[in-house]
C-alpha cells in the first residue's frame, strides 16, 4: 500500500509470470558466464531487468518510471534505442550460447507513472539480428570510436564542446 507498491502493482499484469524469466541479469555476471558483447573492444556492462530466454523470440524488458507518459518511448524510438540494441545483442548471444537459434528478440519498456495513476504501460518492438547488427555498426560503433578518441585527451579543453545538448535534461549551468 506504499506509493511505490501501488505504482509497481499497476504494471504486474504487463509482466511475464513469476519464475518464467530471469530478472536483474548482470551482463558481466561471472557465475553465469554468458557471452557479453563488446563494442570495438570495449566490454559492455548493463543490468537487464527482465530476460525471457524460453520465449520465442527471446524477451527483454526494461522498467522505466516517468511523471508523464509523454516521455515514454514510441515504437520508432525503441527500434533505435541504444539500450535495446545492446540488450538485444546480449540476449541473442546468450540464446546462441545455450545451443538454440534466434534471429530476433522482443524488446520493450514497462513504464510506470509516478504522478497521478497508478498506471503502467508496456511498449514492445521486434528487433531482428540484421537490424541489431546494422544499428551496432551505424550508431554504436561510431559513438564508441569517438569516446575512445576523446578519452585520449589530456585536458578538458582538448574535448570539443557540444552545444546541441546544452538544453537537455533541464539545461547545463556551464552553457556560457
């Protein structure tokens, strides 16, 4: 009956049955030793909230909370979501390591409303292996390549600024 409990209860019907999925799966979990993807040699870490390996296609869900559902990602946004691409590649790799074959994964968000409500909404998309691999090459690899280059900078002034992001997330007080 707590506010958090009421918020969580609103999404229970949107989740797989208890005991049918893995929850809070660490991509770098050494006990399970599941294959972890890397991007240009940089190992990827993350915690997959819900991983359904017995599902066909495998299922990956991530819990999100928001004060307004207008911030929830659309199908089109989920198709290009870096987290979804990474988690999808991880899920396909795990399935393959278990001796099964899959060429697609269901990825989605279960979004919980923090104001008003209680209300939850689930949005899912199907990510094919080809789509994941394409996004990996066209989006994630260039970003990581740039991160690796910037990481070589010895002083902050050697890093080019990005004023396009100055107004995101409430703005940056270093903007000027």
